[in-house]
């Protein structure tokens, strides 16, 4: 349910899954689809939707839909749609991994439903035919080169944009938040539900807020967990830029952890204040002299270390392996292994979803000099991320403009939204959540949890935050005013 760069799934043939002329689904043919380590009773079905809603009689694609029925039918009050993060998060995976905890917390009050968005998992996919190098996570994340040079990033961004334009077709052009909102409304109709309760996480909170803005009368109880800034002029570009400050705020938690005498073998410094300079110094040394790893032709560079720090800040559970990596990198005699996910490129279909959704949602600036200046400033202000959050992406050279204007989130609509937010979130920082809170006005209440990491409900062990969401979903009761849950 956390934001993920890759969902490793097979590729579907576009020609085999775009069906001309099929009508909207009126019912589902549910079949068992239990996932590894997931609940045995998970079910899946397919939903046909237009590639382009402006051409409802044109080509169609298929979305994979999944559900976990209430295990206490007498207690069931409705349907809870789970919208995972991303772009690129799988609803099938989300229910497999988080469905059991939701079921237990909510006492069977809901049938849990989700879907694989366009291009993800069991849904129709297309790709951009990118090279393996262009699908490397370190390149898709647009890390600047030595000294902040962005020339390689510019060339790669242009190459990826050209490839998606030439090879992606109408399906890749259809990857957008606006179409996910339309697909959710088609799902609601097919389910026969008058209203949906919705639980959205990370990027899923923006999808959820956009759906609630477009279809307020179709929403029941709405939860936004780990929310980004909804500024319609920036959307994904703003989310990326905000991660620089988010990493700085969250790193303090790791520094305190890594200086704790109780860490024994994993302790990095005597004082928390010394951990950040240690990591920055190590990254600088690896910039100059990368270390070989157990993966051929994949050294540990300064940027790989910086990206590993970003990845680790998602959860306290990651702190031990990050400390182990840092200790190993400091020892010239230690054999190094790359962190998980760095050795192989992202599947082409997943790279297409991740990239195209960002570029299809909103127009991005195209002046290369502005990006170079932003990176230079970012390297000074936020050395942990070294300018990456404001570096150029393929969106600067995207061949088509957005088909839809980004939804402007406003206070118009029912007062039925509860926001849950960690105070030190490296991915969707607290400042962005406050902007969403302001935009929603009296439609929302905000529960702030004094905790670090990305994703809060049933993730922190925080009874105050968890109980606030559970009570709301079960009873409809929200706090009268915003709430602060102390550590």
C-alpha cells in the first residue's frame, strides 16, 4: 500500500486485450485469485472500460478487479474501496497484503474491493519499449550526475519521452488520474453500490480526493492516509519536489535510531547529530570512487546510497538494513550487496505506468536551464537528495498535453473525509497534507500522528491514529476538530 516504483508482473498483449465495441460491465464473474501469503478467499474479475471515455464506442481495455467479502455478513454495512499508492500500485496486491488487517480492524463491516489501475497487474497494459538502462530505477528517478550535471538526465528524459510517444499508443496516453477516477465510477456502477466508502493511501489519496470532488454524492466515508499537496498546477511535479524537505525531516528519526547505544553492532555514531555528516561524507566518497558489488556492472555509487536512504525512510523496519549497508560501505574490505530492487531494471509496463501517469496529468516546464538551476539550489539546501527531486524528467519533453485539467480540490461537498498523517513522512510531507486539509475546508478533519514513515493506519502501532480511522469507518464519527496524537 506504500508508494512503489515497480510491481513485477507479466506483460499483456495490447492487441489481445483491447476489445472493440464491448458494452459496460453489468455484473462480474468472480473467480478465486489467492495471492502468495494472502487470504485464501480473495476473488478477482474483469471490468471492461473505454480506452478513451470521449469515444465510448471505440477500443476498450480490461481492468482486473478484486474483492474480499465480509467474513461477518450480519455486520456488513457497505463496500470499502481500497486505492493503493503509486502511480503503479496494484489493488490485487493491496488486498492480499493489507486486506486481512483491515478485515480484523473493521470487524467485517465492509466488503473490501480494489482494482489494478490501467497498465498494472492483471489489467490491460502497454509499454514504451525502453532499454534496460532507461528502466533502471536509478535512471527513472533522475539522479543528477557528478557535481550536479544533468546532461545525461536530459538525454535520457528526451529518449524516454520519444519512446513512449512512438511505442505506447492510446493505452499509454490513457494512463492518468482522471481516467482512474472514471474507471472507479464505472466500477461503482458495475458493483451496483449507491455509494462507496474509500480508503486511499499515498498517490491513492489524490485519486480518492479527485473522485470525491467529481462524485461527492457517491461517497460514503472517505479516509486519506499520507496525503500530498493537491495544487493543480503542480500535482506530481510538486510531490517529487516536496520529498527533499520530507527526507530531511524524516532522517532525524534514523539519526536518533543509529546513535542509540542499544543498537550495539548497528550503531553509526555516538551522537545523533553526527549521523547525517557521516552519510553525506560517505556518499561524496562513493561519487568519486564507487564500490564494486556482488552484482556485475552495478557498483554502489553515491546516488545509489542516497536512493537507499530514501527507500529506508519509508519505515522504521528498514533502518537495520540501511545501517548495515552504511557500515559495509565504510569498510573497504567488506563485500557489498546492492539493496533489494536495484539489481534488475523495472519491467517495461511498470515503467510506462510510473512515467506516463505523471506526464499525462499535468504540463511540466520544458526549459532545461531552469531544471539545472533548481538542481544546483537543491544540492545545497537538501544534500541528502542532491537535487534529484527537482531534476528533469521525461515529462519535460512529453509529446502530448494533458487530456484533462487536474481536478481542483475544494471545500464543496459533504463533510465526510478523515485525513491521517504522520508528522515526519518522507514521501508525502506534512506540509503537503496541510495544503490538502486547507483545500478541503470543513469537508475534512485531520488526525496528525507524531511518528515517522510513509503510511499510518495499522502501520505504526499508534492506537490514537488507528482508533480514529476505525471509529470513523465503523460509526461515521469524526473528531469535532483536528487531532494531534502524541508519540
